């Protein structure tokens, strides 16, 4: 997923740069031939890796060095300076590495380096032969990919009731829906990947039962799959309002690629759209439909959009931003019915609509875990290693409630990056790593040309500190309780967002 290739900028690193031009802990963007290369100095060593993040082509030189890694400024992907490996979601593909040489006071970037042999995890006491993954979203894909990356050679069966292989779900409410990204950007991997990696991906296949004593799952067609380790990554499903008319053909929810395709098809023949809900997804849909030229109305019961998550000032900013782009809000109101031509509101208004999208939230898909007798508390309860109350059964993504070391309480969040990182940690732990999941939650939202990054987790706060100018689209908001920063939301403050993430990591490590 990238923009058209740009001409490389900066110095020609093959010709060398003065050693003292690169201070300790700093980076320099340059090129070797027509390839963009990042030169970094850390601990007296010089490293050269690809300068472009493999997720959305973020400029790594504008990111942050942390130990022997670099973090992307856009969506907090993390790469090894030594190997180029993508260490943490949302990036999965590595960047290239080059050899470096210091001579006559200059640093030269030489030939590309061959990847170092992957250091696999130490053998578990009982190495699994059969791993089953239930779910084809971010967590499920990340787990399967990491299992193979760790050198696991046993059986992997990924079961998904979707009709599409794992996709980049954030794009479904952003660029792809807006018509500014082609569909080939949407799959996380092409179809050949799964056969090449010997991942048995079974689409359009529902799991109807889980027997933890027998260590097997039952499929809708009556088939059974035995497992040594199981990952539950069933995700969430959109909340469907119980209103008259919600089953009409022009009324949609958005979760899957098929949902997005249907909305796009309807949008091409529509002029007026109503979005129910002023959530992140709802407002991203509103922005995407405005990009397609539709008249868009947003109906929501709250006083201002996203106030519960972002607070009043940022909520007002988001509302005004959408209004500047022509969106009309009907706040402190709610739909009571939909017919073929209109949406009827509780306050009495009747809004013309050729297209209706309900974006009023999602609920975790817990039925399988609950019926299997797993511990449930507003999510599937897992320990620090993402293992459920049933030995050998792990959970990750939207359904998992884990002991968060940063907030000091069990939490469950519905963030794409969190799901991917949990899938990666669960994969390692299914192989015996005993690695605690301690990543700081992170998500991003895009509204027209304005990105909002959010790091941490603050369900409640007593203070919001504002640094910068919210209206000027240059700010960081710190959500604090009892003097401690729980979360930071930012607009065009990428470096501060990364620094906040590292500070939260280090603070949790010392508690």
C-alpha cells in the first residue's frame, strides 16, 4: 500500500557522508541509487535500512529511534535496525538492509545485506503440531504470519466465516471507500501467500462449537478440527438497530470488504446519504461519502461527536471540520424508522436518503467462547500471555480483555493495531515464549486530510491538558487522572505521539 514511487532525496549515501554529520541517536534520509535509505547511528554503530515504512509508506526518518529499532511516525510500526524486520504491527513486511563502512571520517553505505537467519523461539516443552485460528481479521492473520516467521513448521488452519481473505480493515472506511485507493491495496496478502506459507485458509466456514476437553472445534458443516493450540480471534460485529426499515436494500453496516463493495455500488447511484452514529467509523464513512460527492447527514444522540473518547474540545473540532466539508449534523436526536426514501427522526425531522449507513458501534463475538465455558467479563478474559481460562486456548483482538500494565486494569479495545500486535504475541506464546503482552494501545483516525493519532487508554479522566492549537490542526491532548497521563491524542504531532508511547512503556515497566 503505497503512493507512486517518489524520486529519492537527500545525499547519495554510497558516496559517503561525514561521520560527525550523524550524531549519536540521530537519523539521516538519503539514497543509494534510486532506493530511499535511512542511515542511523545508535550505540556507536551505523545502520542502513529502507527509509519507507512497508505499511502505508510513512517516512521512517521522521520517526523515533528506540534502542536498536526505528518507529514509523504515522502508525507506529517498528523495524529492526539490524535486520530490517517488521517487529510490530501494523507493518508485516520487512525493509531492506545495507552494509555500512566507516573510512577516513566518512560513513559509506555499501551493498545490500543478506537477511540474517531468523532466530526462532526455543523449543517449547511440548511443541504443538496442530494450531487452529478462528477468525480472519487482524489478529488471526498476524498470528499465522508470525508463526511461520518464527519457523513453526506444523499445521496452521485459519477458519473464517468471511468470503474474503484477511484485508486491511481500516481502509474500508477510509481511502478505499472514498475511491482514492484501489482494491489491490486492501488484501493483507495475495491469495498465493497462503498456499506458499502452507496456511490452510478456509473461507465461508463458520465454527459452531468448541470442546476444550477434547481440544477440537466443530464446523457448521459438521466437520471437526483437532488442535494442540487454539487462537480465538472472532472479532466483533456491527450493532444492528431494531428499527423499522433496517432490512431495506439501501441500508448498510460496514465491517467486511463485501459490505464496503455494496456501499460503493449504492453510492454510485445515490445523491443523499444518512449516517447513523457519530463514531470514528461513522464519521470516516461520512468523509468518504462526501469525497464521492454525496450530500451527507449524520444523526447521533450525543451532544458532540466522539466526546466520550476525545473530550469536548476535540469533539467540537471534528464536528466543525466535517461541517466545513458540507456534512450536516442532527445531534441529540435519533432515527426511529427508515423507509425507501427517508429516515425519520425522533425529533420529528424527515431526511431524504438514497443510502443509509449505520455506524453505531460493534459488539464482540463472544458466543463461541461463552458456550465453551471460558471465563467471560465483557470480553474473553485472558492472562498477561493472552491465554484464556482453558489451557492451550488463547484469545486476541476485539474479544480479548487483558490485564493492561499501563492503566493497571483489565481492558478490552477494538483497535486494528492492538489486534495485530496481540495476534503476534499470542503466536509466540503458542510456541512457548511466555511473552507478556505489554504494548501500549494505539489507533488512528482519518478525517479528510486530518489524521488523529491516539496512544494509551483513558476510559475516564479528570483533566485534559491541551498543548498547541486545536483549531490550527497542531496539537497534543493529554488525558490525565490523578496527575498521571493515561492517553495522548494528537494532530500533526507524530513525534510527540511516538514519545508518549515510549514514556508509557517505560513507566509501566517501572511500576
